[in-house]
C-alpha cells in the first residue's frame, strides 16, 4: 500500500499537512489515529508518513481504518528497512517532492531531536525546504528541565535556541505545563503550546460488569499495572510489594500489557497468578479491553522509575474516576500531588509502595470518593475535546491570519 488517494484529489482551497510517525510501539498507533482525525475534521488534506513494512502494514491500516479513504499513506522505509533517502528528514523531503505540503507535523519530535539539536549547535541545520514548516509534539525535552541540565543538555539547549531564533519550527507542543512558560520566555520566534495527554471512549463501565468480563474475582481489592511491562515502569516494585503483602489484605493485581522483563521477574509474577493473587494479560490490549481494565479496578499504579514526562495511564485512570498511587518523581508525581489524584511514594522503594497500597485499601469510601471527584475534574482537562482544541487552535489562528492578509 503506497497511497490511499492521489494527490490530485486534494482540495486546492484546503491546507495540506504531512503527519510523520514511522513508529508503531507504545502510544504511536493511538496517536496516529488521534492526530489524523483532528486534522481531517478541520478540513486539512492529510498525508501520513508511516511504517508500511510487512510486519507493520496491518497495524497502521487498522489505526486509521475509518479514515483510510480520506488520506494518503506513504511508506517511510524501503524494503530493506532503511529510511527512504537514508534519513527521516530525507524521507519527508521525498514526500514533499510529490505532494503539495504546507505543514509537516511530527507526532514525536524526539525521533530526530537529539541528533538534530547537536548539529544545530554548530550551525548544521536540517534541509532548507523544511524551514518554517516543522511542527510537532516534543515528549521529552530534558534540556528544558532545570534539574537535568547536563553538558549534553546544554548542547541541545544551544542547538534548540538556534533553530528557534532562525524560525525552523512553527509550533511545538509540550506535554508538561511546567515547561511551556519557560520555553516561551527562553526561545523566540516559535509557538509553544500545552498539549494534554488524552483519553477517549467510555470509561463509565460498571466495575462488576468489567470484572466479570475479565474474569477477575469480585471479592478482591484490585490494583492495576497497565501498559508495557518493564522494570522502567516499576513492575518489579509491584511484584515485590505483592510478595511481601499480607494475605489478609485481600489485594489482587491486574497486570495488563505486553511484558518485557527477565525470566526471574516473569516467574515471580506467574507465581502470584498461580496463588490467585494476580491476573496477567501478557499481550497487546485492545481499546475495548483497556477500558475494561481501568473500570474493573479500585486503584491504578504508576510506580515509574525516574520517568520523565507525561503519563497516558494517568489520563485513563482519571477518566475512570480511579485514584492512583504514583512514584513521587517528575511530572507525573507532581500532577498527582497538585491535583490530589491519589497517593505518592518514594520512587524506587517497594516497601513504600506496599504501604501506600495498604493505606489506599484501608481508606474509607468517603476519602476515596474525594480522589474520584478530583479525578473526574482532571479528566476534563485531558479529554479528546481538550486535546483537539489545544492541537488545532494554533493552526486555525495562522489560517485566519493568512486569510485576513489576503
């Protein structure tokens, strides 16, 4: 599949945008669908540069299935797995040679940022045809964090400043409300915007129904560890806390998402399942199953190890009205405390996690309901409606300015 429609079918009076996301793991497939849908809804001609290799083809197709006849889809890679043109930027240029592109939107600027910023620090810039056309989401701009100002980050800071001064970027969307004002003060000639980490769909399924659907005991206090299962996400802390927990607490772990762990940790997790203390869903979880997972649980865990940036799991927990227990590190810990969404514990401390889980399990319903109320309020700030408004507003403002000048 090279393209889903010919470029001649584009409406001449509509702006055209190239959405770039050659990745498929983690959040990428969901974000491809989110961002394509928003720009289509606002009458952009959309071209998607994605991974159309054999092993990824169907995943991409399924992600945009309901929009597939309205967009063009181009492969970012050759048959040998290399970028068309050798680099991501060159792959973009190849598309621009054949399509009339007004804007380039990178779903994850982190994909090219590290190398690009280092080169820009010595005045080696991206291809000139991209100047002023690049927008995108920057998930992990560590050089914007005052607590992570290493020598490497100083170089990236210098390169980023040069790119901003010389107007290489149009709009940069940050996921961190603590960084947006700082970026606006430090870097000129670039629009910086806060983009929420969104959720969508129905998270109001009754817990009893969701528990039955997932075959989870209805007499347990259920805790959820959701997403790709790795030590970086703190799964080993959860397993250790469960192993040391008293049986009298009646705690039950739902671990949902593809596991990427060593055999020892996997064995420990499987033992918990054999003891009827856990359920493991070790695979990609569909959107329908995802909602069941959150609705079937009592609390959601976010025990990340030095996680920098936002958390999509937090947004989904909020949508389902579930309190969370998060490590006290970084943005996620700050959001949980600032918005009173649950409890935080000392990062990388399984005993502290255990105590927090027990505290939440022993908490009376009145106090847990306070967390639920706060969760629903927070969910409004990261709904798809809020996401759409934040994403499209800068482009609509630019479009209105262009129309008024004409």
